[in-house]
């Protein structure tokens, strides 16, 4: 894989308007925290916050997500944002975190998913109109479904570390 391809679209997007890193609440798993703390020199990069959009917390399409990501008070661990709503790690050229340090949520975007696997269609939001003819969004981001499926499995394994007292979802068959 051409690792430079993963960074071409993001800086182009960042230079043209709001990105997925702006105004988005990015949940971080316990594993994300472990991977990010050495880069950040501690854990001040996240906070617990209820969703800005209350409808987000009232979604029954993924009960594993709802049961394990949210605390009893409705908050979940998310990356801090600056006063303008930007992700703490957003720089002028896109994300300042390398791929192996980025939250799994960020690595998976624009794939949509639930506990049982990736959904067929990609999420809206990436500026596919900026791509040269013949280049797919997945190739421009240096991604493919196989890598995304591996990140998805890791994401849900780490989600299951959250609030194990809520319910026993260890029987769930995560996508392979």
C-alpha cells in the first residue's frame, strides 16, 4: 500500500472547508487511550461528555455500542475539542496522529458499521468530488475493506472492555 495515498485527500479536504475532524465527537476506546497516552504525555486529550445531539444516544441499531460506550449518566469518552469544535489533534495538514495512534473510529471512517460488521455503503462526508477521475475514495485514503474489517474487530473488542457490568455481550459474534 502506498502510505502517502492515505494523507493526500485529508490535507486537500482540510484546506477547503469543514472536515470530519471538525464538529465531530470522536469516541475513544480504552485501547485508543493506551495507544495515545504516550504520544500525548498523559490523558488530558479526552473528556467524558454526553452527545451534543440527544438522538445519537437514542439509537437501538447497535445495542453493543449503546450498552458499553455510554456510562449510566449518558456520557462517553471523547476527544477534547478546541473552542471552534475542532478535534484536539487536527493540524493544518489534517490529523497530527500517525495511523497506528489514531482512534479506531477515525481509522474506520468513512466505513459505517455495527457490532456484526461493516455496512455495504460508505458514509457521507468525505469529499469524493475532489478525487481525480478513476481514483476511489478507499484507495485515496489508503484503505480497503479487509483492513477496515480488522480495525472493526479491534474496535468492538475494545468496546467490550467498557462497562462490562452493564450486560454480557461476550457471546456476540463479531464480524470476521
